[in-house]
C-alpha cells in the first residue's frame, strides 16, 4: 500500500510534497490571524519555519545551498513574524503571569535559524525569550535544554561557558551535547579542533542510527539529513 505524504518521513517525501504541507500550514496561520488567535498563529508559523528548515537540510546538499533556499522562501520575514507573535505573548505574560492564557514559546532552534540567515540580532532576541527564567517557571524546560540554552546565552554574551549537563544524558542528548563542547572551546579560547571533530563524528553516527529519535531537521538513521544546521549557526554567531 502506498503511503500518504503525511505518513512518510521527511527523507521519503519529495521537496514538493513538503512544500505543499508548508503552504497549507501557512494558510492556516493566516486563518488564525484573522481570528485574532496569537498562540495558534505562532504555532503554525513555527511549524512553517521548521518545515522549511527540514527541506533545507534534507533536500539540499550543503549549508550554502540550504541557506540560499531559506532566503528564497522568505524565512527572515517568517522568523520576524514568529518573534513578533512570541513577544506579544511574552508581554501578556508579564502583564499578568498567573492569568496568561497561552504559553510563550521557548524553542531555541529558531535562534539558530536567525543566526544561519545572518539575522544575528533577531536570533539573539529569540534566544533571550527562550532563555527567560520567569518563563521557565511556568513552562519548564528539561534539565538538558536548560543547559543548552545557558550555553547559547554564553555564546552570545561571549562569557566563558563551563558545561554542567545532566550527569546521565539520554538518547539524542548525547549528540546535542557536542555543541556544548564547541561553545566551551570558543568562549574559553581553547583549541576548537577536538570539539569540532567530535561534532563531525556525532553527525555521522546519528545520521546512521535508527534507534534515536530527533527533530526532523537534526537527522537520524530513519530521517537522515545532508548537513547539520546547529554547528554552522553557532560558528556564524561567534564570528559575527
């Protein structure tokens, strides 16, 4: 029996199928905007950005080609829209924390997209909301993602980062942890070669490992990607 596009993994779908899904979600975002529902509009815009990023890493052979694709799909404008919507929710939260009706989004991947696109100030602003400690009290992150956010905050502030990850890393966290080591090396002035080599090795292994689960834009053995987006975004932000 032939799979529908919705049942197929990112690697199995064609770029055209994925773009059709993205276009549908973008239309739904417009519908929520017309209804004045900021949280659902934000959710849809975030899904559109994640979908475009997944196409970029799954169907384009290099960082340069993937970023050019994102530029061509107006990802900067979508990211600015995402940030504006999330800022609206943040302001509503600060006005009445206990009465906040919708969660402020704290996904750090959108900051990485900003850095990939060369929109460093926008990426930093997104990270600032994602790492807000008051937000975390109401919508907590896992211990690992709390540490990951702290690492990216140190990267932006150029403050020496000393990793304090959870003692027992689970599943894909073992691969994401390699980015913490890169930030540690960059912010301490140490030789980055070992950390970069560890990232490269991790990328190869996780892209073949069918046992681990991940976001579709990070890659695994079931949904391999052609290039990784986190490392070049980290290096781009550091060198900005």
